[in-house]
C-alpha cells in the first residue's frame, strides 16, 4: 500500500488516494523545520500544498522531508508566486518556478515536472478585492486562460534519488 505524508489531510490532491494510508503532519503539532525520526524513510509520496511560503526556512524543511521519503519516492507541492498577505506573521512570500526548482535541487531531489498557472484577470481580482478569486469569478464562457507572463501559482513534482 502506498504510504503518503501530508501537512493537511483535506488537500484536494489527496481526494485521489485512500486516506487510510495518509499520515497528517499538521502544523503546529508537527513543525517541518524540526526532524522527526519516526518518519524517516516512511513515505513513498509526500503532498504538501500552499505551505512553503509559510516556512521561515524552506530549505531546512525540504531536507527533513527528503529524509522522510523512501528512496525512489515522490514529493508534490504547489505554491503561490504572488499572493495577498495571509496567516500573518507566518506568510513570508512566494516562489517562482525557477525558485522552486533551485530549492528542491539544493535539498537533493530530482525534478520530474514543474509547471505554472496564472492570468491577469486573477491578479487583478486578487489585489482589487484582497481575497482569492473563485472559479466562478474567472469562468467566462467556460474558459480560464493560462497566461505565461502572468504567473500566480506554480507546482513541482520531484523524486528522491
């Protein structure tokens, strides 16, 4: 059975997996900046979304996650490239796709895939309303554009080598 670690059991990405196989390392009970020996080589997959921007030292946290992953295991995360401040004072910024790539390589991972999404409409609504636009706010004629020059979110899938 696939063993999965996460920081939030209700991440929509986990809807595709049997949650009986998921171990939640929810903050603040578990702090990714600290190493927990009981999780060493435990997970074949670790999913943590919209989290890195809330870590004061993301590289140290990724080095810990690397230790939690079995050899050949995977990590998936997504992060905002830009965002409104939230969960302050524990919101430190965003990441570009290249910034994510460099961070994960420094932690020892091999990049499998990296991507980005965004558009000017999302950016405008985000900052004019100071809240996150929903799909209903953006869905004009069943089309939601992805504009390469207006990145709002990025994601990465990496492998422990």
